[in-house]
């Protein structure tokens, strides 16, 4: 990667991979989703060991580069750096945001999960995060224990922090307009895209939500 992704790249569908142990199947799903032109694609696999995570992340990185879609690694700054990913998305247990910002440098994307925690959002803004994420917005199988994040947090972040805001947790195409109305720039979605009968068509359908009427 030689240049920073423009701000407009941080608006649209944020496709997040499911926990899929079969790399071939994961890659096939990712190719389908990438054909639908998401804004970002994030590799997330909570159940994989280090070897599988690296294998899958490298394959997805190459697919994203071929599609010109930024590739983000979830919860593993070291892996993101080792494979030259386009950025990292980090939770509360993944180290200080300021240290991550320094390690990633100015050209890679740093996203932070803020749950329903306003203080983490302000910390992210202060250290130069590229976007912040709130969730779960709705009951979610991906984040079953995440506290509910009210839409008011998204509205406040847009008003006060001046950063792109991602919303995650239970988002579907039918629920998406509610989150967009609160001001979300990115819709982070796992099951409703990767689990759709036609992932490419589903991804494209999300993209239409961001186009001016």
C-alpha cells in the first residue's frame, strides 16, 4: 500500500467475514461479496488458530487488492502489520489505541470498537482513529454479549467527533435505514451478507442505500 485511502472510502457497506474454517469456502464467499463493491472488508475469525488466521488473511488481502477494496484485520494488530493489511480494527482488549495508531502509521486505517462506551470513542478521536464503531445496535448472534448501543451515540458522535461512524450488531437490509438515519457512515454486517443466498446481490443492495436519491 502506497497511499492513504480517501475519506469517501469510509462510507458504505463494511463486510465482516464469518467464522469459516474452510479457507476455500471463505474465499469464494469473499469474492462474491467483493463483486458487490463493499466499502471495506474485514477479516474476523474468533475460532481460528494463528496459522489458519494468517493463511486466510493473506488470501483475503490478495482478493481485496484485486478488487480495490480496503482490507482490515480484526483484533490482531501484529497480523495486520505482518501481512501489510490496509488497516486494523481493534477492541478493548487489543492494546492502547495510541500505540496502534503509531504502529500502523499514517497510511493505514485504524478502527476502534467502542461498544456503548462514549469515553472510548473520544479516546479514539483524540489519537487519530479513522473511524469508530458502536454496537450492538440490535440483538446479534455475532456479538451476543455486547451491551445495546443506542442510536443516540451514533448521533452524538457525528455531531461532536467529526469521524466516520460504523454501526455493528444485528444489522439487516430491513433495519439499515434506521441506523443510517442516526448518521452511521458504515454498516458492519456479517450474516445478512455472507449468509445471503446471493452475497453479491445483497452487498449491492446495501450499496444502494448510500446513493443519493
